[in-house]
C-alpha cells in the first residue's frame, strides 16, 4: 500500500462543525485575496486546506471557477488518493493541483494550508539560477527557510510527489523552478502571509536588478537573524495562540469589498 493510501484509510476524527466552517471561510478568503492582489492565473493554480480531524481530506477550488468566484460552500472536498468526496458545482478538480497538494498534505502534518501561484514576478525569479536573493527585509525572512524543486513538466505524474516532498523537506516555502511559488502554512492566514511577502520579495528583486545600480547585500548573519525574527512572529500565532492581527485585517478588507466571501 502506498503512503498516500495508508493515510487515506485512517478514519476522520469527529470535527467541530464550527471549526470546519471557519476553515472554509478562511480558504475562500485566501482565494479572494489572491485574486484581489493580482496573484491568480485564470482558473489555474490552487490553494488547499486540510479539514480538521485525523483523516487526510482537504478542500480545494472547483476546476473552472475563477478565484473571485470561490465561496465556502462551493469548495471541493477530496481525499489524499484523489477521490472527490463532495463537489457542489460538479466541476471536479485540476489533476496538477491534486498532485502537488496531495503530496504535501500527506507528508507534512504541519501543512494545514498549501498555496501555489504562477505570477510574472514569481515565475521570473524561479527562472533565475540563483533564485531568490536575500536583499531586503522581505526576502531575508526566507533565508534558510526556502527550498527549490526542479521543473519536470506539468505536474500530472504522481511519481513526482516523492521528489517534490523530498526537496521541500521541512521548509515552509518553495520555489518551483521555471514554474512558480509555493508556501505551506500552519493556518490559511500563515500560508497567505508567506506568499504575500514572497511575491513582494520577487517583485523587489526584479526592480533592483532592472535598476542596474550597485547592490548592497546584507551579510548572511543578518539575513539569518532577520529570518529568525520573522519565524518567531509566526510561531507566536501558530504555537502560542497570539491573535493574527494581519490576517484579521485582510479579512475585514474583504468584508467591505467582497461581502459574499464568507457566505
């Protein structure tokens, strides 16, 4: 039996319906925000969230809907083996999305949310030999916390999952070479914030390179210190239970502009 199959055979622990609904609302919010910030790619790319409980079921977008159309109620429920368990719109899921997201959800218990984008800036940096450079406060937060995975074609081959997971290791962020960006969060809010900062890091890098001026590079020690400072902030929320004020602020913005995101 495959590792994925072994995971899917575990029964789901009885989960709090309120917790499930909160997860659905947060995931729909992430889809709307990725659209609002211009980080979506038509009906492609994906954000998934593991449902509360011990089983390996996760939520993902219906294949064919734009991100601004996603609501808590039209999300698709799928298991780790690709079985669609609930599909309100009857659209199914993108097979490439299943390959990437199922691999990480099966291997990483901490990866509650997996967020993947194809943006101009992210793809551009993913094509650079040196990848993301620790040039500024945004990008230094990823020093020592960033993985890379070589491009193998459109992610339709399930055997790529083992290599993707091996390359990711325990890192929260990955650059998919010649492809795009990926973040893993202990919550939807964490995955979104990581991607927000990763995208801005890529945009800043391209702007710096385009300027052609001499570049001041912080030391490796300063980059590591900055990464540790950022990590401590994320840990205060994920481990110590501190309020996530930034994520709450983003959702308040949506409540004003996209009030149906939570319906």
